[in-house]
C-alpha cells in the first residue's frame, strides 16, 4: 500500500514538472519572437537608410555637372560675342564691297574708305571686287576698343592688271613713234576704259594673301580701320605696281 502511494507521489511530481515546463515554454518562445521582430526591424531600418542614401547620392554630382555645363556655356557665349563682333564688321564690309555698294561698305569703316582713283566710276566699283572671297582665321582683341583680324583674302591681282596697262601704254607710244596707226593710242583720258576692260576679262588673274587688318570700337560699334593694311588687302599689288611705274 505504501509502495503504491510512493509510486503515485512520484507520478504526481513528474506531472507537476512537466506542467511547469509547459508553462515556461511560451515565455521562451515569446522572448525569441520579440527579439526576432526587433532584429528584423533594425535590418529594415538600416536597409531603408542605405536605399535613401543611394537615391540621394546621384543628386550631388548631377548638380555639379549642370553647374559646370552652364558656366562653360556662359563662357563660350561671352567669347563668341566679344570675338565675333569685329569679325562681323569685316564680313559686312567685304560683302558690300563684293556687291559694289561702297556707300554701305563705308558704314563699317573707321575713316574714309580711300581706294584711290579706282573707285571713281560706278561700273569700276562693281568690277573691282566681284571675285572677292575671304576666310577669317583669327580675331584678337587687344583691349575693349582695339582688335586685329587675321584674314585670308582672294581677289583680282591688281599688280598684273597694272602691268598689262603699262604694256598697252608702251605699245601706244611705240606706235606713235613709228607712225603705226594700227596700234591703239593710250592716254590718260581713256585710262578708265582700258582699266575696265581688264577688270571684265574672265581669265583675269587672282591672288590670295593672308594679312592682318585693324578694328576699333566707335560709338559702341566695331569698325575696320582704313589704313595701308586694309588697302593692300583689298587691292593687292596695286600700290607696288604704281610705285614701280613711278620709278
């Protein structure tokens, strides 16, 4: 009987132990779940931070790139405006000369557009520069009111024209000396006509020179200086040919 009671007590103790274990299990499980949720939240939080950082980081270099591009654009615009103004004045001058409009051309010149006696006749003016072509190589602004323009100009070879007129004059003199009436007479009165005849010829020689002309700003407008540099650029060889005849 005592043995049975002892056995029953043992069984009851075991049952109590099992019951205690069952009671403790949910606590451990609950703690583990809380810790897991906390860890997961922390991981998500860190991930969100990285995502936000990843999204924001490209903004900084993008802004820098935009600013740099704008600065370059502004700089180029300033350079183009400041360097192209003298160039535009030169191109306007040459364009009007090619068209034979000396009055309009004068608007782009500082001083008188002095081309000597060759501009006395309207027809002569139109023939002088009808083969004129040019290419601007470099514009250099010395200061806000002075600039130089390196330009490549192709036009009629006036030295060749004067030489041919000189030959005709010599032949005229020879004809007069020997009394040969078949040789055309040549005088200052018909010089203009002979000059025009030479300018009209389709096979007339041309020459290309690279020269530097001067520009100044007057009344806030760039104009080409009327000087020897401009004269020799527009009428290459003419002054030299005239000087040779004088000698």
